[in-house]
């Protein structure tokens, strides 16, 4: 199995991503490190713990706590409820004494240098802070898969910017410019994968803890998405990034030089790719430009079906 750390800000689609990672035998989930984003840092940490408690996998990953000092430009409570999990009243997870996310990331990456895939499905604050504090880690991370930005489509939080990058564009810029080996899954690609309402019926038929957990949050998620965005199907961006870690064969990528706008008035947080083919802008990441929609969807549904 591949050693994986999920750095996330749950969030409904982060929750689905975590459920799939926990159910994937090809993934050895070392840790889940929380970051603020969809919700404030403390709530994100609480949600990571809640999801893991609800799914209760045979082997629990380490949990890292998001830093209260994180500076974020916005959140997604309008779309996911004030708690980020669509207002379902889960028993309040007790926050145990957690190490900070960046300590957990550092320990686990150093413990298996060059072998760890980090899948980042929230703002990139933790990764940027880590690389600033311990720059040598840039070459110790095996692979960083980032869910965020847009390749050629519009933004989703502003006309120009995608949510994760916009929340902490300065950090995203530092990560983009770092020498870490990385793949970007932009939202104009991830949003091709949508869950239809009938998934609820299938989840209701299953006895697994994962299905029971998702059957509690997803009905509200569908409802809120319909009310706020007018969409019947549910975009599940973050789980697409987990899929890319296990099934890269389902994606077409292009090496590109990517950067992040941090000074624009209308374009703050926009991702910019240099396609001029000049030596000053050598590719610094692989960008997913296409995916096999049915293949990814089948993969996700298959894992959820087999989940504990
Ligand atoms: C990203 O924004 C967040 O709201 C989602 O969890 C996902 O990570 C999509 O733009
Ligand atoms: Ca997310």
C-alpha cells in the first residue's frame, strides 16, 4: 500500500474523501492533518475526529490539529452549515491532546522519507508553514496532490479564484513555487464528477458504519447545494484527489508552470499557468487536464460499497 497523509478542512467532500481513503486497501493512511478552510481551524480538527470516530476504522490514523493562528479569507458555511458537516448533530467529539498538524506532517514525512503521498484538499496553510520551517522536507515528500485552482474554467468562490487557493493564496503561492513533486487537480476537472441523488438509496441499503455516517450528512448536503447553487447533483471535488493517488491511470496530466495571483483586486487567488514554453517558467507541477468521469465515479462508489 501507498503511505498517505490527508491534509484537509472537512467539509462534506473532504469527509467523503476521508471515508474512501479509510476504505482503500491500497492506502496506508498515516495521518489526517486538519486545516481551517470550509470551517474555522478548531471545527476542522473536531470534524476530522468526528468522521474517524463515526467510521471507526480498524486502525486509526494520527490526527493533527489545525493552528488557531491560521488567517483565512473566507469559509464555506453557506454551503456546508456552520459545523461544516451540514448541521448533523453528532455527539461532540472530545478534542484529545493533539499534536499540531505541522508536527504530525513533519514526523510522518521524515519517518518514511520519499515515500509519503500528501493529499491536500483544503487551503495550503499547513504545507506552506511546514516548508518554511523545514525547507529540506520539500524533497522528502514523495508526492503532493493538491485539490484546487482552475485550469481553464472560472473560479468557484470568486469569478477568478477557486476556494482552497483563495482562502490562503500566499501559502498556495509558496507551495506552488516550492520544489516539491506535485500534481494539481483543478476544480474545472474535479467538478466533472458528480454524485446523483440515487446514491442515498444505496447508502441506506448498506449496514456499514461509513454508509450510515454518509447517509446522515449527504441528504442535507444535496439540499443545501440545490438551495445555494441550484444544482441537483453533488460535486465531490476532494475525493477526486484521493482517487488520483490510487488510480492515476484515470487522469490525463500536463506538465505546466503554475503560479498564484496574490495582489490582484479581482483576481486574488487565481491560478495562472505559463504556456509560453520559455525556460524561465519550467514546469513545476503536473496539472490534471482531463479525467475518465465514469471510471472515477465507479471507483468512488465501489470503495464506499466496500467500506467498513
Ligand atoms: C474545494 O473547496 C472546498 O469547499 C471543498 O471542500 C473543496 O476542497 C473545492 O473548491
Ligand atoms: Ca476541502
